[in-house]
């Protein structure tokens, strides 16, 4: 049995997290940083790496998000994570403690942010990049309709996750855990937390810890799971 702590979207407020005890694997599914400009983004990411590397947790995994522009521009590289004892996954997988874990930073286009693709290209992307036998799938984007309610450009509520990702997860990949963030809590909308669907055994987790327009304090401390390889 392994104890996994899932967090996401700390947006430079990682210091406010309460570190749980006896965690085997911590997984962050993107947006450790905040500012859009990659040169100003870089010190934010490096401060996060310094903090993350010192957590008293044996295995640390990071997958980038749409705010992590310095990673997309290679100002911060996978080597920077690995030399600090952190596993960085970018459309790749690794075997750890009996789990096959895949991570992807890609999310559907929305504004001029990092690691984004148009929705009509995402089905092919997931098909090519994610194997069928993944146990833990980490993406920055949610699957559509699962802990992903937000406002569109007109202020109307919509499910804004990825429809193609949901199809691949439910019909093909069927992981034990599907971990993501990207869509935060917003006013009375709660996206942070976990969900299960009646049609599959996958546990879905939105690990976002902030609330839109209320950055500076945390609304969640992530999600914790105990699962067998």
C-alpha cells in the first residue's frame, strides 16, 4: 500500500501548504508558478523546486502547467528537476514502486499560455502519447465534465476540460488514479476534491489549492490516496 499526496496549482503559494505525514509519493500536476513572462516566471519555478526538493517525501513528481512558461521555453529544464531529486514528466512515463505513471502538461487552447493545443488535435495527441497500461495518469487539464466548471469569456459557466481525454481515460486507459488541476475553485464553485463515475473504477482528483481572484490563501491542501500497485 502506497500513500500518495496530490497537489496542483500552487501558483507560488506552496509555502502555505501543510505537509502531511507518512507520504510515499507527492505529485504536483502543474502551475507551481504564476506570471506569464518566462524570464520573470523562472525565479518562481526555481523557488518552487528548492521547496519541493526539501519535502520529507521519498518520491517527488512534477508535471508542468499552462502558467509554467519558463519550463516551456527551456529556461528551466528537466535536468533542473532531476538534479534536485524530482522526477519531471512531459508526455512521458516512469515505473515507480510498482506503478506505471504518465504525465502530460498539455491542456486545450485558452488564451496565450504555455503547453496548449487546439482541441481538434488533442484526440490524436492522447492516442499517440499515453499507453493503455498506465496506473496513474497525471495531466494538467481535467477531463471534460469532471471537476472542471469555470467561466467562459462571456462569464457563463461551462465544463472546460478536455472531451478527448475523458474518452481515452474511460474507454482505453482506465487508470487507478487520474490526477489534474488547472481549473480552480471560483466563488461558490468547488472543483478541488475527488470524484468517481459509475461507468469506471478510476478515481479522479483535482488537486488545485487556490481559489480564483483570492490568491494569497489556500482553499485546499490537496488530496491523499492509499492504493496498491
